[in-house]
C-alpha cells in the first residue's frame, strides 16, 4: 500500500509554478497517495492568482491536475493546533481526515510541530 501524505500549499506552488513536478508524479506512479481538501485547493488557487498572477485558465488547469492525482477528503474535525498561522490548521485537518502518515511542507510552524512531537 502506498504511503499516505498531505502536501502543504507551498509544496503544490513549488511543483506547479517552479517546476518541481517529480513529487506530483509519485501518486501517478503509485509510490504515494496524496490527500487534498477544498481549503487547501482554495489557498493554492489564491496564492497562484495573487502572488504569481496566474490567469483563470492556468488556475483551472492547476486545480484539475491536483484533483486528478489526489484523494479528495472533507475534514470532519476543525483543529486549533497552530496558533501562529491559523490557516496551517487546514493542512492538519486534511492529514487527520485522510490518516496521512506524513505532511510534506516547507512551513516553519508545521515543521516545528514535528520537532515538538
């Protein structure tokens, strides 16, 4: 069975905007199972639009790509673990709902949780 992971928005941005596509090919190859939720997709689209000026076509394509490779989950729990950057809790909620074994992130607040665990 593939390893279940939740990717933080910064990982999707890196892959889609800066060309780090290798990670996004891993679910296609069956190496990992990626979970995504609507709040993660919403943040991804917002960041690509606002910070990188992606147009509607590219945004739609990015959303479809992610949905094509990831397992879509609807988190049943609302978490309040990360107080420094509250939206990071959406990543945790997705990971909990999907029973992800790992969260892939470059976010210092989420990485700090791992260090404290």
